[in-house]
C-alpha cells in the first residue's frame, strides 16, 4: 500500500509539473514594464503632419494622435493630462527611444528589418504605400518613375526615411531634407518639383494646398507597415501595445465601432478612401481583469 501511495503521489506531482504555466496578465506586464512608475506616458509624436499628427492651436489632432490616445488610455493614462507629448522628427525617432527620452513613438514609423534591430515595434496599425506629391503645374510631366529620374525634375525626400532608401534603390536623384514638411515647403516655393513619402503624409499636405499640390500614384510596388515604436529592451511594453492593438482589431472584425475606424474616417478617409485596421503581428493572449470587470 505504501508503494502504491508513493506511485500515486509521484503521478500527481508529474501531472502538476506538466500543467501549463499561469496565463500572463495585462497588470503583470504593466507592473514589469518601464512605464510602471510613470505619472505620465511620454509619447513621441509629429507636430506638423496634417491629417496624421498636427497642432491646431494648443490641441493635438490627427489619426496618429487618436491612436496614441487609445494606447495611452488602455495602458492606464487617461486623458491628455496624463500624456507628455514629445515632438519628434523623422531622423530622431530611434534615438529618442533608445535614449529613454520617450516611452513609445507614434509617428508614421514604418517597420523595417533594419529598424527592428534597433527598437521594438508593435503593430502594424496601418498599411500604406509611398507615392509622389507634385507641384500641380508639373502634374502632366511627372507621372512615372522615369519622369522622376529626368534631370530637369528636382525630387525631395526626408533624410533617414524609408522612401529615401527607395529612391536610392531605383536610381532616382534626390535632394535630402530634414523632414517631409521641408520638402513640402520647398515645392510650394518652387525649389523642388516633387517629393516622395508615405501617402498618408502626402495626403495631409495636399489637404492644406489642394490647388497647388497633386498626389500621384507612383508604381513603386511596395507597401509600408506603420508600427508603434517601443524601447528595444522592454518586451513587456511591446506586448501590451500589441495586445491593445489586437483588441481593437478584433472588435472591428466583430462589427463594433472602434477608435481606429472613427479616427481613420475623420482624418485620412476623405482623402485616401476606405480602409480596415490590419491585424498586429505576434499579439499575445493576455488576461485583462479590467476588461472582465467592465463587461
């Protein structure tokens, strides 16, 4: 009987050893992340991209801004008083994340293999593509990639952007500017004939100058996935952001009205047409006790 009891106990112990580990929770990841003691969430954001992220007076507006607010609220930072907005430019988004100056970056940040070696990404939260913005007076002359290569056409691109590499790979001469806004301003002054950037940024520029600027669908043949940047060492924060992006995606698939869809409809939709939120990659399955209480 002693032998049988010992074997039974051993069997129970083996079953316990093979049981699945407890499921991770939203609270557990938040407590273990770099934001656990923050009074405000520091968000890297653009100041001057119409439709996407811009200032109107002292109020921040745009698609990226609403996505950032949704993520902040989901992480427990309710309202703009709980957010510290940190202006970023195309070329310093990675540096601000790696230096710890910001907690997340929501700033038309394309996910690329090279960037994934330097920072963490959650998403994508939007799929877009590069296009060209042309001075309207040259719209009949600049319609294709060969047109961009012509010596008489001066093409501007933001340094450090994915579209800069795109032009390099396709042998298109270019002038490098500090930001897409500088390219836009140069076109309006007559310094440049065209610029290449993400179409969401270009649509915003055109929305402010519809008579002077024309959006041209260039056959670059690539798509860009915009993601939310997080510090490279904080996998907990990355998983939290991915979880909440996926929560929004699943709600949309069930026909619910989401912050994502409302934000897109009110900003990019009138200029770029309809779109759906893409599913984020590698979103974790977490237990959200707050969500269960609300339900």
